[in-house]
C-alpha cells in the first residue's frame, strides 16, 4: 500500500529510523524494495538519512541495498556525497557497487 507519492510504510519507517516498525512489517512479509515515484527505495532512504542500523536491517531482510533511483544515484552515491563513512563501510562489506 502506498500514498499518492508512492510512500509506503517501509519508506516512512526507514526515513524515521523506526527499526521496531520495520520488524513488524517484516513479520507481515511486506516488500522492502518498493520505491516511491522518484525511485527512492528504503535502502536509499536509510543511506541518505544515515540510519546504519536500518540499512543493516534491510540487508538482513534480504532487501537489495544497491538499487539505483530514477536519477541513477545509489545508496553508495548519496553516502559518498554526504560523507557518511559508516554507510559506505556497510555497503562495501555487503559488496555493493561503490
């Protein structure tokens, strides 16, 4: 389920650093890769907002954490652009395209 902008509960939880909500959604077998209308995925959102634990949660839930958004940017791109070393280290360890 998404709103008119394509926002899903997973995207909102990733944006707001709500791991407990993600766990509840995981238990309900929701799609952790569904993007909004701009192609932003929960993994991209977590990388942008520097939510390392959320990105790790998504990785452990087998979500693809290396997806490009509509502009071609990836979680690694936004992390590098903003100097988020913890996110880059997690992505490197997950063999994401850096």
